[in-house]
């Protein structure tokens, strides 16, 4: 795992966007895996600015998002489909039909999981997967204890995750209790991974990631088994122990 230390959230966002833009510009076509949450918002803003200024084109880009809440349609402002449209897709020249997010309101959720996994394969797999990390070590919505062998599946969200995400909802009770997420094995199949980490509340997770064993009780630890992981983390997220 390669660690790039940056000053703050803004610099993390800029460096992450540069990393992605370079891949998009150099590839004839590319499949990007994308994350939601607070961490990548600034990165998406930088991608949009660059698209406007430098005309980086997303015509040959296909995207697969990590996850979606169960029960929310894409029209719901708290859905990840809505978030992606608002933060990125509506502002770049990507073909909407090239953007994939699990359907949280699918009638048959099990079928949706199988379909999503097959769609990723059918498109040739993910070239670059962008990840954030939960303070409990979750990646996607793979909570602690998830088997490393899982593909796309339905999960019960951990109380700490529902609490962390309540800031986007009117109340904590409104945060869905389930989600569809790419599994750990889906994520590990990506050719390359870019993990973004910002802020003091992620410090403990970063220490565990660097110093702990690979263990299903800390899902992100599996990234140590992947041959091509870059982590961009800001000063607030990197404690002394990791820095030295
Ligand atoms: C989002 C996702 C999650 C988040 C994680 C961190 O698609 O899969 O794993 O990356 O919960 O969230 P933030 O960035 O809000 O701290």
C-alpha cells in the first residue's frame, strides 16, 4: 500500500482528482468504481471543475458505485443515485446509461445483487476503485465480520454506520437499516484501488489498517492483500505512529 500524505481535505481532493483524471485521459475506455459519503465530495467537485476548464471527457467512462440503501429510489435525495447525479454525473459528459448503482428499491434484491455482480464482469471488471473508510473499518458497506469471500450482497448496517450517516437524514430513525453493497471479493477484483482518508475521526482506522493483521473483523485490512493500493490521507487522519 502506498501512502501519499497531504495537508488537508482540499489537497486530498485535488490529488485524488488528478489521479483519476490521469487514468481517464490515458485510457481508451475505463471502468471506474465510485464511492459516496462525505470524503469524495471534494474530489467530485475537482473533477467537475476540470471537466469545465480542461474538457476532460467522460464519454468512454463507465462507472459502478459501491453501494445503495435498500428501500430508497433514485429520486430520494438521500439515495446514493441522487448523490452521484448531483455531485458528479449531471455536471460531466458521461452517458447516463454508463453509470451503474445497485437498485435499492428492486423488487427482488437477491436477483439485483447477482445482476450487479454480473454487470461488472460483463463490462470487463473495474479498473480503478475509489474507496472511503468507515471508522469501524468498513469499505463499501461491508461491516466488521463480513466474509472476505462475499460478492455483491445485502447487509444490515451497523449502528455506528447508521449513526455516522444520520447527518444526511431528518432523524436517525430514517436512516435505512439495510443496504446493497459490492462485497469484499468484488472490491478486491478491481485492478487498482484508491483509498481516501480525511479527518481526525479516521485516525484510529488508519492505525489499524497499517499496524493490524488482515482480519475480517476489520474489513479494510484486506486491502493489504491487493497488489495496487494507493492511499491519499490528510494530516488530520495520520497519527505520528503511522507517519514514522
Ligand atoms: C460510501 C461507502 C462507505 C463510505 C464510508 C466513509 O459509498 O461505501 O464505505 O466510504 O462510510 O464515509 P464518509 O466519507 O462519509 O466518512
